[in-house]
């Protein structure tokens, strides 16, 4: 019944307004929205697409091609034949597209609603808003451990993860520099909010690699998202880096004895961009609707990604299927954010290639 690509949703024969007053259907209107497919796209369907169609009659055409989203935007704009209205991308991709003029610049104060608590969009959104991008969710790369392997006291910080004497066992880390470089500096005593200041210098990069040297022999490197939870469940490692959503699913849906170390979570955002030339009234209405306080909180009923507004935090409720209070599992929970690292999309857009080259050379020796 479900198709991951080009699905059309047109709900009911008449759409209802917010207060229950019928709204005129705009049956000829449709929006083509590109996202990632899977559970994430289904959470958008439940939280944004279906309610928007119910209220406006506008048809949402879903295209599951965000993995190729930036390339698709560039090719369509270059050809002068843009078929996509809104595309879901990570922040770093948005920055690159914006720098090259492939996506629309946004007047956030005019387009977006204030938070339910009265806060302005500039104060409410995580991370800071920039010219061409509207965040929806915050996800994070985290460190997690198998509780059964630490009966006498578990690691609680990034420093603890680097201490393999006090907290023995192999570590599973993703085979890329991002997150590992940040954690290496935290393990070496750098405060979470100073990480990028230090990492921006050659000495800081050297310091990060020296810190990684300390645990290199105890690391199993993974490259696919499913590998880390499996290594943790099998007891091949006692601590693993992973995406917070995968750890949540393993813990809640599969009853795995996992726990997240929120210290040093490297969080980043995913959100909307509008291809150049597509800033229609309908696009603006959908963006305004889908990024308000309640809509972003509603998405957390279906997936363990944090709403990208601070004002949404107190509106997060239970998981629609599992009945679990989702607030403690949100990267954006204020307690979880306390020592988190906001991944610098600009830093990795500028330095990512050179650091990846050095990281791979380091792995080879």
C-alpha cells in the first residue's frame, strides 16, 4: 500500500480549518516534497503532510530522493526545469547550495511563526538560522554502552570512554573524522563549547590525532549505521558511537540493554531548502505550517529526533506506538544539550576534505 517514491496524499473530500471551519479546497494545488524515505519520511507524513492536506486540500507528492537531493537541485536549476518545490537536506548541504545560489534565500522573520512561548524564530530555532535553510529536526551522533558489560559502574562522559583501563572493552567508532575529532579533544580536556576554536588551528588538529592515538588499538571501525548497534548487542564492543535514533530503536523496540552518554553528543540539523525559483505562496504556507512549535513537537511522536525549536520541548509527548515518554530521548532535551556539541556545518564544509585525507592516512599507519 505504501510507496517510498512519488506517493500522493489527498486526504478526504473537504478540508477542515484549524478551528473546525471548512476551508476551500485548492484541488489544483500540489507540492512536490523530497525527503529521505523510511521511518523519517513517515514521521513527516504523520506530523506535517496529512494535517496540511486535511486543512488545505493541497496534494503532497512525496519523493524519497534526499540522498541525491543536492545533486538533483543543481541539475534541475541548471537545466531551467525545476520539478521539486521543497527538499529536505542536512545543514552542510544547505550551506553549499546557498553559497552557489541554487536555493532561495529566506526572510525568516517574515516566513516563520513565532514560538508558542512568544519567542522569535531567531531565538527559538536550533541551530542559528541562516540565509537559505529552515531546520526541522535535530539528530545526533552519540556514544552509547551496553549496560550488561558495566555491572560495577558505567562510563558517563567522553573522558570515561577514552579511559579503557577504568572502563574496559573495545570501542566501535565510525570510520570518518567528524565526531571523532571533537570527542578526541573533549577527552583531552577541551570544553565542549571550545572544541571548534581549538580544532580550527593546526595545533588543535594535531592534538586531536594525538588523543585518538590513545585508543586506536582498542577501536573497531564501522561504516554502516546498522553495524554499531549490532557490535554492541553482540558484546564485541562495550561502547559504540551511533546515531541517537538507532540506539533508541534498539533499546525501546528491541529491548536491548543500551544507554546513551549524552555528554559530547554531536548534534546537527536536517531541514527544508527551496530550490531557486520555487518560492511560491503555497510553498511558504507549507513551510510556515510545518515548522511551528506544535508541528515539530508532533513529529517526536513517531521518531526520536528532537524538534528544532526550543519552544517545542515542553510539548513533546509519548511515542505513538510504544507509549514511551519521548522527552528524555530527545537530543534537544535541555539536560541532554548541556554539554552537547553543535556540529559546525561550516567547519566541515570547509575542512572536511582535508581532514578526511589526513584521517585516512592516520588509519593506515
